[in-house]
C-alpha cells in the first residue's frame, strides 16, 4: 500500500491526538509514515511534496473498526471484501478487524489464509482477521489457536455466539493465555436470552415481543470475569449494553485483571423505543436497551471503563430484514455510519474528540498490537480528514455496502469524511 518516495504535507488541520491534545497544526508524511508533526504553525512544504490543505477540518488517525462482518466466504451477496473496503474508506475506517462468522466459519488456517489473500487483492483498506474460538463456532471444541495465530489471526472469537460450556471456554482461555492471544467474547446468559428480540419492560410487553431481562448480560459478564480471573487470560468483552454490568467490570479492572470492554455505536446512540412500529432495521443482538442503560454505558465510555467503540457492521439482505420483527435477521451495516453516529456523542457534550478517538483508533490498535492508531513520528500514515459539523440527511441507498440495512436511513446527521489515507495513499475523497 505504501508509495515509496512520496511526501505529503497536510497543513491547516485541526489535529486530534487520541486520548491527548487537540488543536491546529499539520503533518508531514514520507514513504507512508508520519515523518513529523507540527502543532500551531506549519513549516513550508519540502520541494516536490504534495500539499493537502485541510481548511481547518479535523485530521486524525484512521478508525480501526473492531468486529466487522464480511460475507466472504459464503454470503458474498450481502457483502464482499471489495464493497466492505469501499464503505470503510468512505467512512474513515482504515483498518477493518473482521469477524469469523462466515459460511463456513473461519476456524482453520486454510480458511483464514483465503480471507487474508482475498482482502489483500481487493480491499482499499487494511484487513486484520479474527478466527473462531471454537470449531464451527459451536462451543464444543476449541480451534487450533496456535496454528491460527501463526497464520495471521489477531484475536479469537465466536462473534455473537456465547460459549455455553464453561469448561470449554476455560480451556480456550488457558490455551490462549499461554500464548498471550486475545479472546473476545459476547457476554450473555444464553438460556435467558434465547429467542429474545427486545429488552424486558413495559415497552416490550406492549409490543408483544419475546424479551430478555438486562440481568442476562450481568450474569454472563460475571461468569466471564470469573474465568478471566481463574485463567489469567486476556479477555475482551465485545458489547457491554447495560448499567448492571458496569460495576462488575469496574471491580475486575480495579483487581488488575487483563480485561477490556467494548460498546457498539448503535447501543450508544439508540434505545428500545426506536423499535416502535416493529422496525426491523433496529433489531440487534443484544436488543436495544432502556435509555438509562444507554446513558450509563456512554458514561462508562467517557470515564474510560469501556475502551473500544465499534460499528459491529453486520450486512443483511432485504429478504432477511423484510420479515416480521421476531423472524428478521439482527444487525446493521455500520462502516460508513460509525463516524457521524459517534459524533452525536461529541455534539451532545458526552465525549470529547480525543476521548472518542481513543476508543475508535488508539485503543483497538493497542489491544491488538497494531502500529496504527497514533499521531506519532514513525507511525503508519493511516489518516482520516473530516468536517465534524457538516449536516446531511443519510440515504441508505448512497452507502457503498452491498446491503443497506441501516437504522439511520433518512436521519439527520453531522460529520462528513473528506478524505481517507492508508500508508499515505489516498483511498477516499
């Protein structure tokens, strides 16, 4: 991806350092890497350099989206590496961390190598694949974690499937922990949550939908944290959505466990009332929560208890969504809507841009051991330039993804990507 010998000066930018400072400045990029950073006045461009005038807009490290589903192999009609890569570039996502819940699942080195090769051939952005934690994502027998890690897997997960057998999950954590591999798990009590498509409460009762109590997440988190304590493994809880789970997570962190947590952008910006009129584009796993839960999780992001924000991009075709609410497939596309949706939290005063960018870029990179996600000399020049205040009405048919299942269709949003760069090469704008 790097273009040797190329020099680019980004000037008149509003730089955002993840978790750090924010202010006017510029960047010098050479050979695909950040060569220098200037806060305040920017020096003249070197001879022969390309100059990008940022016009005062925000320049930040490219987003690293942890938990993207691509339909290859098996569901290419829903999303391909090419269309996912185009949507990512348009959304300021310069690295996709892809899930293994494909058909068949990515649970062997051969399947993993196919995904890596295919992504390298057609995606304009970086792709780092995760592999399944158990064979077939069936929760009965762990995969060959060592071989998969050697083949390029950056983490191990069964995506939205809970490993029900505690002994199997414990063994997988022990094995992964011995190699320093990261396990990502979806924390839910599976029996309570089976068949549910709404969160228990008066609203779900009025709609007549099968519902799951928020306690199911708290119970799942409690089990997973106990296993992390027992095994000493690195564990990331991928989607925290309820207030009841937060004290458990806080105690685990205070005790020094190697535990991190994430939240998805839909649970941070939507609540259970949005499923009114049985709108299937708002159906997720887990289901949308009460406003009090949403606000509590946003507060945990702001306080640093939750480390990562992702889109959990899940493309579904029209046939999968145009069904009765209980029967419709869950999930939404999110690569292209992650940034404007996340900026809602900034415009509402709940997060600062540096804190948001820590969750979107620096923390995922640190968690997975990637060199991206930083404004630092020598870091890869994976960058996004955007206007955080530019208003627009989102039309789902304008999205680059093959599937158009977004809850933000016709929503008023703010924040447009003006350009995306991977290793100093412009891939959007």
